[in-house]
C-alpha cells in the first residue's frame, strides 16, 4: 500500500502521508492513553474498540487489533480507557472474557452473591458455606449436594446461607439441587423442616420416603403394635410363672432362648444406628429390627394424629418402659377382683415383679438407647449439631432443654436406677435368699439362667448391654470409630464369656458365644460401608451370611426349646430319661469314690498335680458344690443358719460353692 497510517498532533484525525515523509504512530499513545482506539490498516481515522474489547499489551502484531477483555475485567463501549477490573480482591470476576459492562461482574468460583446496597457494586461475594456446592462462577445461591440441607438464616442481623447435614439414616431425604430454595427434599417431605426430617401432613415415613396414608388402614399398624405388645406381656407372665416351666430344663431352654434372640435383635438395632451407609437388603433388615428399639416408625403415628413435635415423639418412646410397669400393676389389681369371680388363680405380686424385670432385662439395650437418645448429637458443617433421631432439634438450642432434662431423668431411672437395683439384689442374694424365701421369686429373672458360682452374671450382661448402647452416642458421624468400639466391646465380653461359661447349659453358652461372634463379624464387615467404597456387593453378602448364620443358630435353639416344653406339657418323657441319666451318673460316682478311698493322700496329690489348670479348677468347683450339698442332706432338711443359697421355682440352688471357691483361690 503506498501510504501508511500517521498519528498527527496527538489527535484522533489521521492524515495520509507518503511513506517516509513522517513518522507513523499507533492510535494509542506511549503513555497508554487512548488505548480504546484503533485504526484499520490505511484507515483515515482512529475509532473506539467495541464494548468488551481493547488494545491490550505492547505486542506489535496486535497493536492495531481490539482484543477481548480478559476474564475478570470489562470495558464499556463508550470509553477510551482499557479493560476495567471487577475487583478481583473481592472475589469478583466475569463468566467469560469480553465483558462489555459492569453488570457482567459476578462472584468467582467458591463464592456466592449477597446484595448489599452500601457497596459500590451493590453486592458482595461471600465464601460458600462448608458443605455446599459452588463449582461455577456467577452463583446467587449455593448448590446443595446430596445428604445436605442448605438454607438461609439471619446471623448477626444479616441473612446468610448455612448448611446442615441430614442424619445418616435419612441422608437420601435431601436431594442434590443447584437451587436449594425449591426441590431440596424428596417428594412429600416438608422442605421447611430442618434437614427434611418430617413428612408432609397425611404422610408417614418409610425408609427415606414419605408415603400417603391409607384412609382405610390408618390405625391398623398402631392396633397391631398395641395388641402384640399387650399379648407379649401376658405371655411373659404366664410363661415365666406357669407350672410347665417349673423345672429348670424347659425354663432355661425357652425363656433364655427368647432372651438371647431379643438380645441379638437389639444388637442388630445398634448396628442400624451407626454412622454407616447400609445397602439393601441389609438396610431393609435394619428397618425391621428398629422395632425392637421402640422405633415407632412402623406404627405410623402420623396417620392417626397430626404431625407431632419431636419432644412428643420422644416422650412416647420414653414412656413405654413405664407403661409396661403400669399395665402389669393394673392387671395385678384387676386379677384380685375378677379372678375370684371366675374361680381363676389370682396374679401374685412376686410373679408380677418378676415379669417386669424379665421384660426390662430383655430390652435393656433398647431402654438404655431411649434414655441416651438426647445425648446422641451429630455435627453439621456450620458448627451446630442435632439429635440424630430428631435432626430438627439443635443440640444446645432453645428446644434442646426439655430433651436434655428428660434424657437425664430417663437415664437416672432406666439406665442407672434399674442397674443399681439389680446390683443390690445380686450383692444381698446369698443371704436374702436364705432368710426371705420370696426374695428369689421377685428377682427370679436375675439368677435362674446361670451356674451357682456365676449367679451374678446377669449384672455382667447389664454392663455389656449398656456399653453397647453407648456406641451410637460416642463418635456420632464417625462410622469407623463406632465400628471399632463395637468390635472391641463385643470382643472383650466374648473373652469373658469363653473363660467363665456362666450359663447353666452348654447349649446356651455356645449360643451366647455365637451371638457375640456374629456381632463382631457384622461390625467388621460394616467398616467397608462406613468408608463408602465404590463396590461393596461382596461385603454385603458377607454381612448377610454372618447375620443368617447367627439367626439360624437362634432359631434352632428356639425350636428345640419349644419342642421341649410341648413334650413336657404332654407328659412325654417327663422323668424317664433324667432318671436313667442320673442313675448311671450315681453308679459312676460311687465306683469312683470307692477307688479314691483306696488311695493314699500322697497318691491323690500326685494325680492332681498331673492335671491341667482348667481340670484342677473343675475338680475344685465340683468338690465345693458336693461338700455343701452333703451338708444340706445331713442336716435332714434343717437349714443351716450360715448356708447361702438361692431358691428358684422351689428348687434350692446353692451359692456356698461359689464362696468356698473364692476363698480357696
């Protein structure tokens, strides 16, 4: 081209000059002024760059071109200045390069917009709250990940976004959404309730879902629960105090089998309350066994009453143990009036108290869980914490006070009070059973299951149950820690069980050992779910196998126990087998005693020294027991004032052997 562009007199007018006749200058001066102007090659005038562009940088190849403003800057079209920053120090940027106005400035990734009329830009950028999802610029609301609940609330006079975590067993109730102002909860859940913890009216909770109440069967689940629980209470009284279970064998095999089964189911309910994301079908099993923790979700109370506050729902659960006592005492009083009219046997107070103790002892894990529920708080990303079962109640908030008071009361009454009562009964049992015959009828549930030298083992079971109930309270939200704690507790008591073998029959000892082993194996398998690994199908099968094996053992014991009771009730094989067995044992014992009499003391000492430690302990226990029983026989039914024994169902079970053993050691 014969001419080039010349910048003349510092103005914007271009004059064509012959090449070499003058100095050609760019439209932008060396001082950076007029950087918004440009000229096409050989054009006669410098014109402004379009909005969102400017001549940037000293690169000669671009000094006559308008480049888009970099991200984080903008330039209006009517200005000759360069690109203006959106104030990066305040975490502001633009979504794309080439922004043409100040309105294009938005908050950067990881920040969310909050309107502020006092600021020059009309808004400020706040850091997205922990637990929310802010992975793109320009957000006016933080995103909500699955399992979290994002809401705004007033903090220090300002409205700010904050994040709560949905409870572990209802984590899927909170949807993943880009706008938590709507659609943040699953269908039919109340989005205004903290952590989506409640269903809409006329809906009941099933797993993480809320289902429509059936108008025709609203009260059916509640009726089934009430009738079933009432029937179980009557069954416990008549079964534990009936003539069929007077002898030790069926009494032990049936009632203890029921107790072991309840203990196993309650232990599984503990597993369901750990901070572990269970998968189906194990999740479905956890929902079923929660019924044994007095979790009234099955009852569908929402369908027979309006939505109840959290405190009312907790109160219903906390009152069930007390209602059990009230019903039993009411039936005892009613029997005093009605039974004589129908010529039926009246209820006895010792049997009534024994039935109450049987239910409380069988459900001690559940009772402890209820008492400790207000202390089971899990943490939120914003620093608050909520009661695990009632996420809408903030621990330390205004609504938490009544929960805390009720929790302290129930813990003192159920956990500590009942434990202290049974411990006192165990301490005075050796003396009280001899001086007060009715003592063992009141506390029969404590002693009849265990060997005479381990009559106190019921107290050990209370400690075990309370320790297991503490696991969901400690380390809430940290599934791995809870799994380790449960494994250690179950392993410790498994060792105690194997060393002492406290139950009266070998089958019951093996069953309790199997239950503890099942809990350990399932807890070990659940550690995989607590870490949320990508594939857990094989571990789910392993956990289900452990559960199925333990359940099979319990069902076999239960079937055998019921068969034994039925056989005795029909009068079959009542004493024949026992008489034959004891006759052979008596002959063998007599023959052995004759041989021992012929030996000298030093020969017996040598023989005992060759025995192992466990065998020596067995001989020592046998000698202590026989020494005391022979003393009772020689007294011709005259009870010795110093004898210490327990009476269970009319049969005398000595504790003197236990005392002699302890002194001998």
